[in-house]
């Protein structure tokens, strides 16, 4: 199992965060977060005010901004989301709070039909 980089509960970052490995936010990030090909997890005590792109986004804490995932977004029961979510698959747990727009679209197939 691959270990994740961690932004601890006492850490506050203002600016751009880029990661090429799984990332867990237990502190606060204000800016942009880009996690290439890996998941971003926002712990129950974590919060972000950011434009986010990642393979998978799992939210248990507070998220404010535009959240875009290439695979899926999972909003857990302890999550509070203010903003837009876009991913092929979005799951919302009972009790999750979401205020914003949710966009799901199937991945486009590159198959062509033979005539």
C-alpha cells in the first residue's frame, strides 16, 4: 500500500499545492490543490478553500471551492461542501451537507463503429 503525504492539523497553507502521490489534508489549504493520478483525502478536521483536481477526492471535512476528479468524488457523512463538484461518479453519504452544483458525465469512449 502506498503511503500518503499529509498536511497535519496544525498546518495552514496559502497558495498552490501540487502532489504526485496520495495526499491527506488534516489542516487547512487556501488556494489550489492538484494531485496527479492519485487520491486527495480531506480528513474530518481538515478544511480547504480551493480549486481542486485529483484522480479521486474523498471529503470528510470542510471543502469550499471547485472540486474536479477524473474518477470519483466521495462525500462522507461528516462532510460540508460549498461549491461545485464534477466527476464521472459522485457519491453522497446520508448526512453529508452539499451546497452547490454536482455534474456527472460518463467518460467518452474512443470506440468507433465500423460501417
